[in-house]
C-alpha cells in the first residue's frame, strides 16, 4: 500500500459526509406557546377591592336595627310558644301577622310595641328568666296527681310574672336541683335524648349495693329497649353502701329509679345534687335563686 492510499484512509476527507456546513444559516426556532400573563397579587387584590366597592354602591342600604327592635323569630321565641327555629317555619308558612299584615320575610324586625299575631293568637314577649330551685319532698312537676301533692311552681311563684316551666320532671319523693325558665330553646335543649350535660344524683337504697351490681351499672345497661350509659357510679364516702352516687346525662329521674329497680333494689330517695354544672351551694332546701349571667352563658355553650 502506497503512502497516498494510507493518507486517504487515516485522515483523508470524506466527500460524502452528512455533516452540515457550519457557515450555512440555521432556520429560526419556533416560539414556545405562552399562557396568559399572571397578575401580581397586589394588582389582583386592588381590582377585587374596587369591584366590591362598586357592588356595595349599587346595593340598597341595609337598615340598621334600632335599640328597641328585635327579629320577629326572637320575638316569637321570647313569648314562649316555640323555639326560633320553629318560628321561622311558621313565618315562612304565612301564619304570622305584624300589625295585621302577613309577614313571610326572614329577619323581619319588629318593635315591642308592635302587635304580633301567631297562628291566631296575639303574643306578649317576655324577658328570659332562669331560676334554680332546691326542691323539697311532697312537691311534684305534674299537674294530674290530684290535690294531695302541691306543684313545684308554688315554690317559685313570687320570683317572676313570666310563664316559666320546669326542665324535666320530678315526682314527690325526688329532691334537689330543678331549673325553671321561659326559654323554650333551653327547655328543648336539656330534654333531648342526646344532650351533653351531666347530672349527679345521690340515691338511697333499701339495702347495700352489691359490688357485682355496681360493676354492671358502671358498664351500662338496657332498660325498656334503650341503652343507658352511666358516666360514673360511686359509694358515698363515710356512708353505708346503700348510699350511691350516680352521674349520667339524663334529666329524667325515672331512668335513675329504673336502673336500680332492674337489679331488685327499692329506691327510697333520690336527690339531684348537680345539674349541668350547677350545684346546691348556698341554696337550702325549698329555696330558689336566679342564675347569674355567666351561668346562663355556660348552659347555652354546653
């Protein structure tokens, strides 16, 4: 092989090479598609504020509630005939008149001096009253037990002229805390089966409570087909084992009695010593007192 052929093989030029000539101009690159330009946060906020201002300027001015006005549903609830929620239903149904005119507007404002007719009856709004009584024996919450036992309303008759009612029922032998109010929303709240407030009862039995029965009550039981959950059971300190403390959520004293009777104990006495955080402190048997503003707030927040 001569030198010429060797040079061609090692470093000679390749006329058929596909490499492009570097001096040839390249075609322009296609521009990448771009989305809409994003606004800066401060610019967007300024635009929204301007739109809200224009919107408010175009709206009719909202009438401010005067000091002597209140919502129609609250007026109805204050009168004691039903809760605010139920009042709204009656209003929407056209069963409420104000000064002779049917009102179906939600949030309608009325004055105390207005004449409100609810389902054919003229209402009288009342201030909300909350009265706590330490009930003695031989008074009952029922009205159908004849004249032998007096009604508990006699014990709070001088407290207010409002049409108040007791929250829950108590028979003649049950003593302790009983709450009265004309606040229908609160009455409904504390008589619902799924209420969250606890009550504490001291129960006197005809014999000592056996430990095995104590344990069964702690775990809960079924009475008349309904599950009864007991938060706490305890023997009263420095007392006989027939004196038992019971903590549960129901305000129905019949349930307390039924728990022990289901284990063949006779209940001699039941005393409610605590009701939704309220106690008998400084409240002798047979006496009553108004709740403080803070106590009312606490009850509403339960």
